[in-house]
C-alpha cells in the first residue's frame, strides 16, 4: 500500500480531537477543540462536564478534520481511537463514535493507549522531518497532567513494547503546575501560565528542600560523579570520561526512578501561609474574574515580585527534578535516545534544560512540537499505524480503560 490514511480520535480528558495522518508520519489535518473555557471557573477538569462537551464537539471536530484533509469517510483506510488511560466517561464518547463509524463504514478500528500516542507524537514528527534513524534502546519521559512516567521503548518489526521503569507516586508534574497555579490565583491550566511568568522571577529566591521533591525510595545516585564504581545491585558503574554513556547492560536488580510532586505543592502552600500572601491572591482572583482571557501583561500586573520569584523557583525545582531523574535513568539503562513528550514537554525551561544537560551526557533528546506536546489526535493516528500494518484491530466489544497501562 502506498499511502495509508488513518483518522485518529482522542477524547481522554478535556480536548476533543480528530486528525488524519498519512502512513504514520505526515499530519494531513489536526483539529483540537479545547474545553478550557468550560473548566476554567472550577480550576480543574470536571469529568461530567468533559463528557458533555465531548458529545457536543465530536461530530463537528471529526467532520472538520476530514474536510481539512480533503478526505471522505469512504477514502479512509482505518480509524483509531484512544482506549485509555483517561476519564472513563470522556473516553467512552470517542470510543462509541469511532465504533459506530467503523461499523457503518466497514473499516478497521484500532484502539490506542494515550501514553503510546504521546511517544508516537515524537516519532511522527521525526519521520515527517525524514529522520528514520533513531537509535535504541530508547527512553521516553511522558510528562502530562495525569502522568509522569518513564518507559524503555523497544521496536521489533512493526511491534512496539514498553517497560515502565518509573512513575509518580502521587501527583503528576502537570497536576503540580495546575494546583500551584490555582493556589496562587493564576487560573487554569497552570502549566502554560507558570511557564510564561517564571521568566520574570528569580528561580533561586525560594529554596525547596530535597525532602519536598525527592522520592526517597531511589537506590542510586543521580549525579555521574557520585555514582558508585564496581556496581552493587542497583548502582551504575563508572561513566566514561567526558560524560559519554558507558555501554554495558543494566544491573540485574533494576533500579526504579519514581517521582513525587505532592510535597512541593504543600511547600508552596506553606510559603503562602507564612508570608501572608492570601490577601494578594484573593485580589488577583477578583481581578481575573473580570477578564475573559488574561494576557501576559494582565498576569504581570497582578503579580508582585515575591509571587514571580515563588513561581520561578517552583518551576526550577520541578524542572531540575524531572531532568535529573530522567538523565540518571538514561545512564542507568544505558539508552541511546531520549524522548520527552506530553503536555509539560511544552515547557520552555524543561526543554532548554534537557537539551543542555542531555548534550553534556552525549545523549540525543527529541521533543514533539508544542501543538503535538499537549493532547491531540494526530499522535493517536500515528501510534495506530504500526498496529494497522500488523493488523492489530480492535474487537467491536472493547471498552474504555480508565487506568490502562502501557506495555
Ligand atoms: O498531555 P496533556 O495535554 O493532557 C494530559 O494527558 O494530561 O497535558 C496537560 C498538562 C496540564 O497539566 C498543563 O498544565 C501542562 O500539561 N502543560 C504545561 C505546559 N503546557 C501544558 N506545563 C508546563 N509548561 C507548559 N508550557
Ligand atoms: Zn495527554
């Protein structure tokens, strides 16, 4: 087959999305209807409202994706839909619609794990740039509003498999950004707002202790100069000079790289209490209640230096922890390529820090473009392509899996 056109449908959280992707590596159309305005007054996603908004948006969004791609229902080769993880009611809207379409059109339907979608957003865009030479083993950090997961990814023929080597023990990184923004009266979603405001504060102003952000279970050092030589179980051998990766198999008892972000949220709350920031936060909330879509200047006008410093310090602590642990895992598992995907991968400081520090380690790092970092359906259609080639089609009775694991 020369070209294969897959329609992807994504409705796992607060974005209704549809896209047409050609042969897993060319985005022909990519439509995302965001529900931010619906959830904004509540400072987070309200599941019942999300399902209702998906119901409203799904038909027009799919029609628009087809129209923009110059495709018809009949000209498609297959349909793909997110099966999980996500909000059960939200997932069901996309799944029911995709099933109905596939049944009526007699086209194959492919069920996709949302997290695999985030990883394939990177592969899709690298393929689109003509880069088909990615080296294995590959480590992927999927960092979003619901997940902070590290996966070792392998490819055998058309088949991909994943091993989870770390995840958050409590809040996901994006969730911490959202909760801290809400706490400071900055609105929802918090990640993009904190990203923009952090540049205007001093990231060294507020110190977050290691107990507030480090997960205590880890059994290995995260700094190459501190790694034990000779390798007790769970420790990595010496890295070679110049920060290059040493090529040898990981130890038999594999270390885990878990994250924990609920402590830093509590630390921000403590800071707010001890520095009596509540009145200025209240004032800010009232000011933003009267502005439909606050701009950067509105945020800057509503934030004093102390708040900007707090925001910048919070972001720095998050970025340092994510980068440090991910690169330690990369050394431990001796990977050749690093992917960073998911909504938080849109963060400027995270990208810059990963690029700088991965380069020091001699490790190539890839991100999706910003539009493909946050939830979209192009990544679902792209992840479906290898399954299409392998004829891994979904049985009509499959259903939403809110806690679906990636394997
Ligand atoms: O992948 P995504 O769109 O949805 C989930 O699968 O969760 O990620 C959404 C998350 C939200 O928590 C949002 O605040 C965060 O990604 N986010 C960011 C940025 N853009 C989105 N976090 C930090 N910096 C950003 N620029
Ligand atoms: Zn996502």
